[in-house]
């Protein structure tokens, strides 16, 4: 029987999707326990799906002023924040936990408990669970996981290696479940926001997520990484842009594209790091990812970590630097920006799968092609995703051009000296894969920051000024500290979690998979 009881706060969150005529009938008293059945599950999944990828309510403080800067896609032009200089705002860590532990995990847990065993609903809940928690654990390290969303006050922390082990188990099981369903089956159709319930695309998404996580642990547990990566590729990863996971967005309920919203506020600009690569390579995606500044009509950038004294210079103000491209915001006649709030949000695209496979092939794994072939295919797929023509793509792949000086206010030199054209040197090949993958997954700063910590690529400029004594000049942030709310509400388990971390609870401690 498809029925269990859960705490009412789960159902109260369904107000986000509660614009249906029968919502009052479904949830007449939000102060009492509510039954969860087949009518409620699609709403709960859509709520979790939107929340896991950060809607407008959380995007700025959870991602844009953190990982997006640490990945050096963007740099701050506003003097109102100092996270670009590694000064953290402790309350913002709590907000990421709210995203996962309040807005995502309870809904998915309720679906798992109430769905029929072996159903597509159960499988999609598991896949989305892994997506949400991998982003969280890759920020903090050990987190409360195995008992997350349980109706208990004290939740124990779990080590990252055990969490990753469960990720792989869930993904493999979910894919097997989906493949066993009758042909033409859809799940949550009309409510599911990425693929409208197309389970074949969900299979490819889950396998690519499995491949991503396999590469993430490739230095910490190379044998397990090889096993998981090869199994993921054999089971079928993303191959075409028609399979890209793009999350639908809508204006009601703050369910808008978060990057579009914060870009309209115009408080950050193109980082000099990505400018050096895009300009030097004469990369046609420059005109897609960014737009000319509203003052001179040129593509200009800012170094990460500028102090307030330098941000106050005219050259470093927002109007003198490039905002993100017109996919996200369009300029108005008064030189402000109009947000494209319903622009689909990029969760994961096929180009990433090719670069992951290219690195796996360099590791000696069976990835269904050579590293060079997969590298070139990754570039091609990314370019095609953004509408670049075949002639430009072919020229780019064979280009010997290298990064150039971005012409910023600090007169920064070229950030690196690596060409696009596939090298004959294995060390350079790894750098090329890491660099082109970073360019291809833009603007996913969370994944880009994780991969920079794991692989060390692309080469980035040192933060111009670090105001964090734990991160001296030339070093990069490694993780986020645990939220202060855990000290107040879960102190004993927090101390056990810190012990699992293997180092101090600060920004300089490496995560389990970050072995360099």
C-alpha cells in the first residue's frame, strides 16, 4: 500500500508547486501529519529537483559568492562582499544545509518510502539524492548522510568514503531498475523538470553522474574508480546534446534561474582567469558566456581577490567589465540588465562525459575510445551545444594558440601556456583535458571548483589578496567549514564529524578525495 506518514514540514514545502485547484484538498492542515500517495509524489519530486540545483532564493549566497568565485569563472566587482578574498560569511554555510536537509532530502526520502519497490519513482529519487548530496559533501567533507531526513533530533555524521560508496550503489541500482521497466515508461511526466519523465535520458544522466564521481575518487581509490567508471560507460552515458540535463525554470515561487537573477544585479564580472583562456584561444564561446561591457563595448575582466581600494578604481567597476552572456541577462538602454529568469538551468551536459572519458582513457581504463578522440569530441560537443559552426570547431581543435594576457587592471600575464591542439605529452594532455572540461561545464562553479581541487586544472591566477590567515598568498580554498548551527544543535555528532574529516574544521583542510 502506497502510504506512510511524514512530518508536516515536508508537505508544507509543496506550496511551491501548490498552484493546483485541489491543493487545499491535498493538504488541508499543514500542522498535522499528512499522508503521501501517488498524487503528492510528483509535486514532491519537482520541489526537490528545483531545490537541489539551487533556485533563486539560495543561488547567490550558496553558489555565486562561493564556488563560482573559487572556480574563477567570475570575480567580484562589488565592495559589499569579501568572499573573493576568502573571508567567509558563516551563516551562508547553513543555507546550503537548508537546501539539502529541508528542501530536498525529506521529499526524496518520502518518495522512496512510499513508492512501489522497483519502481521508476524510487529510482529517480535515488539518482536525485546522489546529485544533491554529492554537491554538499564535496563542499564540506563528512556530513550527516545515512540518517538524513530521519525524524530524529541528533543525526550522526558519515565519512566521505562511505558516502561515496553509497552513491555508487544507489546509481547502479537505479539504472538497473529503470532499464527493467517496460519500453516507453515515463516517470512523473508533466512534473519532472529535466526530461519530462523520459527514463532513457535519466539512465544516461545517472551513468554520467556515476562517471563523474568515479573520476572524483580516482586518486583516493583508483581501483574502485576504474571499476565504477568502466561500468558507467558500459551502461550508457550522455552522448548527444539532445540528452543534456537542462532544468526548466519558471517565475512563480522564486523558481527562477539563479545565475540570471544575480547577474542582473551586476556585482561580479568575467574573471581574468577565464578571460585569459577564452581570449588567447580565440574561443567562440567567449561571446556566448559573456558580453561586452556596457561602457566601451569590449570584453574586459577582473582579477579574483581585489581589495576594496582597487575595486573602487573606475577600471574595476561593473560598468567597465563583462557580465555573463545574453542567455542569462540582456542589457537595457540605461546600461542595467534584464534577467532571463526562465532560462533553463544547466545541470549536466554531454560534453562533460567526453572529457571524463578522455581522462579515464589516460588512466588506462576502457572508455570506448582513445583519450585524444574523446577530448576532441568533448570540444566539438560543447561548441555545438552553444551553436558554434563546424568550421570554427575544426579550426579550434587544431589550434596552437595559447592563453593570453587578459589586459586587466593588474596587467596580469597569460595564466598558462597550454594550447588547444592535442599534445603528445601525457602531463600536458591531462592539463588540456582539465582546462577544456572547465571551459565546457561553464557556468557550473560547484563542479568546476571540485574538479580544480581534485585534478589541479585549469591553472589559475593566485587570488590577488587573501584576507584569510589560513590561506596565505598563492594557496587556494579547500572546503567550507561546518555550519555554526551544527555547533548549537548537533554538537556531539559534529565533533565526531570533525574527527572523520582528518584535519581541522577550516578552509585549508583537504577532503578525502583531494589527495594532492
